[in-house]
């Protein structure tokens, strides 16, 4: 897309800002959480909400490991109609209860215009999945929902189409949009999708909207989550959304790509090192809830709590 004649208006980085960093305008999620500032924000949790106990255990672990948002699908967009479709409204109730108990805000997917009000009553961030990126009626409804929206890139969508999808939400009154690169369809079969690292840099250059990366759905393999996470942070991502499950082999969806609690803690520790190298901060694991052995492991040879970069207005 030519920068001089953008097809998008609201999602475009104002021309006068192009030369001056930082470009990204942070999106406020709660009074204490924004996405797109100097801190790398991590969302983590199971692919699907399968029950109360597994979600509570997941929330406690990911929060203690440094995640700022709990992910989990109540309404699941499954390629096969015979696959587990999620717990639906019961899943939303479980999420709300887990948030009350743990204090971690939640991001969950909305599939349909008819669900927007119900999901907006519970979710802190409304997720639009890759399969719905160009569901324009849904995007318009989300423009009016009053909650921030995590907009995932369609598997076959160009960057310009992603930005135009964001434009649909913004043109309907909601400028709190966070973009998500989650891998695109290519000829490669070794991975589920191909993580488009270039798109992270292009988006950071062309829009003021924050960019998250989903290494779980991109690779489709748990062993790729660590390298893809580190690459995403190095390429400028404002955060990650990662699938974590108490017992991945038994997961009702996406079993191959979900991390164990231990694997997730490792990703957090390594991400902190790359974030530091990129002049970003990241929330460190809560040392009080960890064993002495784990605590010494995560002590980096340097202070990760760098001063924040210049503050910019929060959308
Ligand atoms: C998800 O994050 O739960 C999901 C279904 O991802 P995507 O829409 O990127 O396939
Ligand atoms: Mn999934």
C-alpha cells in the first residue's frame, strides 16, 4: 500500500509522525494495563475453556509467570462442525469467575453479531478470529461495543486488508484496536501457517495501532512457540498471545501447540532477555509464588526494568 495514498484513514499513521518514534499509540485495556507502550504485554491461557478448574489453574500460573491477560475461547470457530465448539455462555461465566478470583483481565473471541453484547459484558478485550477478519457486520458491531478489540489477521489476508478491517471497527466509533499477526497460508506444510515476521515491521511502520503476535496458531507446534515468540519481540511486536494448558495432550482443541506451565515459564524468561535487548520492558514472574530453584533460574545478569520510553497518549 502506498503511504502517500492510503486506502485507510483512521488506522494510518499520521504522515507527520512517520519519522518520529515512537509511532504506536497505546490502547488502554484497564486502568492499569495498556498495550503498545514500552512494556511487552503477554496474553496466555488455554485454546478453549474446558472447565472451571483448568481455567483457574491456568490463570494462576500464567499470571504468576508474568502474563497480563488471560486468553481462552468460550465460542470456538472450528474448521469441522463435529469438533468441540466451546462451552459457549457457560464458558463466559467461568471466565468471569476466574477473573474475579485472580484479578487477571480476559480476552476471548466473539464469533457473531448476536454474541457481541453478551461477550462485551464479560470480556476486557474482544477477540476477532482469523476466520472473521472480514465479517464486516461483526466489525461494525464491535465499533459500538465500548471494549478494546484484538483483531487477528485472516490466514489469506494482506496487510492492507487487515488495516482496512481495523478501519471498519474504527469508522464505527471504536479506536481501541490491537492488531494480531497469527501466521498466513503459504506453500509450506512443515508448520500450520507461516508467521509473517515482515508484517510485524510493516505494521509497526504504517499504523499507530499496537501489534500482538500469536506464535501458537502460526506454528501449530509447541516446540516452535519459543523461537517464534523471541523473533516476534525482536521484530518489534508489542506483545504475544500464547496457548497454555494444564495438560496439553488432553486438550479438547489445538493439543499440538499448547504449552505446559513449565514451558510457558521458560518462554517468559527468554522473552524478558530479548525484550531487554530491544529496549522494552516485560513483567517478570512473581518471585513470591515460585520455588527458590525457579527464582534463581530467572535472575538475569542485568536489570530488566529499564525506564519507560517517552509516554505517548493512550487511545
Ligand atoms: C484463537 O486464538 O483461539 C484462534 C482460533 O485463533 P485464529 O483465529 O488465529 O485461528
Ligand atoms: Mn487454538
